[in-house]
C-alpha cells in the first residue's frame, strides 16, 4: 500500500475513534441524570432508588450505600473524561483547518486516556464492592440486565 493511502486510512480511523469516544462521553439525555456536567442530587437519588428497587436491595444493603458510592464514582469519572472544555468544540477545532490537527488529536486522546487510567481503579473498586455484596439472585439480575444491553434508568 502506498504511504499516502496508509496515512489517510490511519487518519480516518483515528478521527472516527475520537468522534465516537467524545460522542459517547458527551451524551446528554433529556432531563436525565446525565443532563449536565453534574447530576442534581434529586435525579441521582431517583436513579439509585430505581436501580435499588429493581435489584430488590434489602434494608442493610441500602444502608451501606454501596450503590450510591458507585454512582458517585461513575459520575466523577464521566466528568473527568468530559474535561473542563466542551468536547464538541474540541472536535470541531481538530477539523477547523485545511488539515486535521494530528498533534491536537493525539493530545486529546492522551488527555482522555490519562483521565480514564486515573479514575478507573476507583470505579472498578466501587463496582466490585457493590456487586460482591449482592446476593446471588441479585447478581443474576445484573447479569441478565447487561445481556439485554439496556440502561438501568430508562425504558422500564
């Protein structure tokens, strides 16, 4: 393959990866718990309550607040991935010139990767702490829900 074609394909693949990553990180649901950079305490509490009721958490499990801790860690990770600036503006800036800003794209990917690596251990620990303290039938509900591929806070 010619060098130009290789570079073009690599650039297109990298651009698609960046657009997909930022699009996923910057999704805003209409009035949902993701509707801003910070969820309101009320919407977060509703989301935690809804998941707790679907899993039939008992009083002791609710009192331990492991689900709330997991929600806090996930929200903090999302905010870190989103960053201080507007992800869509960052993407538009990469394509603003006559050529793709490859250095800017690499910097953006490096920033997102660093944020992901920094926050992931806390999210993993919170998820493990929550999941490991569920009863086997509750763990099965989580597995079944993941099989369906739907979000906890939406659609039934």
